[in-house]
C-alpha cells in the first residue's frame, strides 16, 4: 500500500483482481515492477471508490498494457527464433532506439507503438480479430485521454462494460499462450531433474526463484504448470520418474499453501 487510503485493499473490484492474476506474482526487474503494479492498483481502487470511473479505467488499461509487455517478453524467451523473425520489421517511435533482441526491462516495450507490438502475437496464433481488439482498446483509451471537456465513462455500468472487454482480451491471449507455457515448464522441469540448476535443498526456493521471479510467472501461468500432466514427460524420461513426481508434488503443495486456485 502507498498510504493513499488504508481501506483500499478491502474494496471489492473483481475485474482488478482478475487482471492481477495474469500479472507477475513477484517480478524481478530493474524498474521494480511490483511497486509499479501495486501503485497502479491502489489508484484504480481509489478512483473506483469515489466514482471516478474513467480514471479507474485508465489505470486498468496500464495494467493491460503491462500484461501485453510481459507476454511479448515471455514469447522472446520461449521461442527466440520465431520472435527474432517477428521483430525484423518492428520499429520503435521516431527518435527512440530499442534493440528487440536485448530487452532488459519489459517497460522498454513502451517505446513501440501500442497498436504495433501486439502483432507479434501472430506467432502464437492469436487471430487477427483478437489482435484488432487490442488495437481497438488502445484507440478507446486514446480517445478518452484527450482533453475534450467531457467524460465518456460516467457510471459503473459503462465502466464494467469496457473493463470486461479488457479482461476478455487478456483471457484470449492467455489461452493462446497455454502451449508455450507448458513447453517452457517441460524444459525447466527436465533441466532441474538433470541437475542443471545445482542443488536446491528446498524446492520452494526453486519454484520462487527460477519460475516465479526469473520468468515472471503469474498465478494463472503457475496453475497451468501445476495442472499439467507428467504422463508424456515420464514416458520419454523414465529414469527421472522420482524427481519429476517429487517436483510435481512440491508444486501442488506450493500452490495450495499460497491459496492459488482457478
């Protein structure tokens, strides 16, 4: 909390809670993502509490774009070859310089026009209609961000209508990422069992440091890993049976102890 209002954390705002489940649990980033997400969330709650729905929506849209940045970053790590091909013709704003192949902070993606960056989602088979929806949401936000002397979101009903469009878009992107997250998890799981991460005496430390922090996993992405069957991995790697099953039990316990569920 940023001391804006000691009761902000108790304001029920299901759409915000849903969006936060798609954002990193505990990010490791030089821009201090955790503080940023917490501050934006507080401002959303504050504006919602006092009926300033348009400004609450602006905050939610910032979280939406942050989700898009993190998703593009994860794509770059899971399928770097396809990502490299996808950004060949990508350009930052005039006068800005971004090396797409060595992004250090996810917020560097803010140097790319907001309607251009989501085109990278074509490589995860997000359809053109859904990519168009992202562009439409950016246009909607831009239209309201200009000084026009009037507000476009005047009540909770219109606020929820627009926010539901944001949540629906996030769900569709998340679903398109499902196979990639599973592929990434298979890889890191096998690398762990093959001893490529050294000795972790506590599997909880590995889950937090190597999965949640180093890969910026969200609650919903962690749950994809948790519910994933090991049947195929065990069939191909029978010698790692004990390690694989032990890790899976530890991950299930981690999610349960932290009250993560669908």
